[in-house]
């Protein structure tokens, strides 16, 4: 994939499910080893199955970032009602180009349109700086379980105007 193409955001469809799994597992394999053990990374990367990816699209609100004019997905974000910013993943070749920020802004806009006053997220150590830059503040440390692994994450929130 070229990292120089224009990227456009749109709502995900069920046809994007396989791409979501690929972005999810590749982003974790790239970023998580700096923060979590090999066993934790493995459990986390395996957590998004094709079935769950279809649910992200059908049962929740998921936006994708795709190379303009193509179906090549390079990032995605999911909102889970009533107030959770649940997922944010960007393909390694495309990080640090503002795509996460653009996806986060869409999630915020969607939540705001639903009348959400405070958006919440359980944020991995890999993404804490990014969420801080989106204006989220730390609530408290938290331990979450994925597969047979425990993870320290940070519960964060952002008041919406
Ligand atoms: C977190 C993630 C989605 C950020 O996506 P991105 O497209 O690189 O984000 P942006 O380019 O919009 O950057 C957002 C901000 O975070 C900062 N940032 C992003 N990744 C960073 C990193 N690894 N180290 C330091 N700062 C980082 C950027 O500098 C930017 O800050 P700024 O606006 O003050 O300059 C991406 O790194 C990722 O997929 N990580 C692995 C998966 C993950 O942990 N997801 C979250 C689960 S809770």
C-alpha cells in the first residue's frame, strides 16, 4: 500500500469486515509490542474475528478511512451506544498522518448528534497519547481481559459541547 494516497472517510459496510480484521491485527502487531507482552499482543490481535467485525458494522456505528476512490481500508473507528468510543485502529503505513484524528472527530460528531454529553473510552497504552491529543482526559487506570490475558488500560472521557 502506498502511504501517499488521499484518504476519505465513510460509514463501513459489511463488505469491509475482512479489511477491519486486517487493519486491527496489523495495527496491534506493529504498535502493541512496545507496550505489552508477546502473549498479550497475540490475544489482543486475535480478538477481532470476522463475525465480530460484521457485528461492528451491523450493530454499532463504524467509520472507515479508505484510499480515495477504492475500497482499500487503512483505518476504522467504532461507536458503541450509549456513549463509548470503542475502537480506533490505523494501518501502520498510515499512522501519524492525522487519520486517527479525523476518525475520532467523526465519532465525536456522531455521539454529539445522538445527544451524548460525555464520550468514554478504555484506552490502551499504545493509544493514550493520541486520545490525549483528541482532548480526552484520564479518569482512572483499569484492567481489562482479552482471551486469557489481562491488560492495563486507562479509562478516559471527553465532555462534548
Ligand atoms: C492510536 C492510533 C489509532 C493513532 O492513529 P494515527 O492515525 O496515527 O493518529 P494521528 O496521526 O491522528 O495522531 C493523533 C495524535 O496522536 C499522536 N500519536 C499517534 N501515535 C503516536 C505514537 N505512537 N507516539 C506518540 N504520539 C503519537 C500524534 O502525534 C497526534 O498528536 P498531535 O495531534 O498532537 O500531533 C494508531 O497509532 C493505532 O492504530 N495504534 C494501535 C492500535 C491501538 O492501540 N488502538 C487504540 C485501542 S484503545
